[in-house]
């Protein structure tokens, strides 16, 4: 694996802080931990918003039904390669933050063939949280 760069790490930390402060105990913020998507598939997205559980998933890694949002921060094309995997698993919303273009691709409406909807947002725009319609996040805040 390629080492995580400072911009990448800072972006993940900002997201962790943002979601924890805005959503509190409504979610479990999972940073770079496995998601169980199948018998041979346990990716470790940069961040996932999970349904909270009292045991914090001590008995088993969370699966697709436990996930509200997956966020990948892209330094390389490897992050793009995981998007179809999340769609096939039925993850409802994925954000791909591209640090090189300072944009975020928002993937929704998963099918076994991929996501039906992809929307690019850039600085100056906001992204509503699909699972929490009253909350939106500024792209500028995410990118720093």
C-alpha cells in the first residue's frame, strides 16, 4: 500500500471531526476500518458512517445494511476501483473525494452494475447527507 499523505490524513481527520460534532450519537464514525461486503471482500474505506450499536460491532464487522455513507479520499486510482464493489454490495451513498481536482463525486442509487447517479460537487457547493436530510456539508470545509 502507498503511504497516506498529509493532505489525505488531514481530510480524513476533518471528516471525522465534522461528522462526530454534527451527528453525535446518531452515528458511529468508523475511520479506516473493515466493512464486510462478502466472504472475500472487506475493504477499509477512509471513513464510514454506521448505524450505532451498543457493542460498537465487537461481534462482527459492519455490513452493507449497517452503513449510511462510505467516504474514500483519492490520492491514486485505487480508490476509484472500489466504487463498483460498494455498488454491488448495495451501499446507498459513497463520496469519492479527489484531492487533486478538489472535487467530490457523490454516488447514489446502487445497482449490481454500478451507481445510477453520480454528481460532482466542487468548492463553494454543499452536499446534503442523504441519511440526514436536515444536514448538509460544505465542500470547502471538507477540503480545508
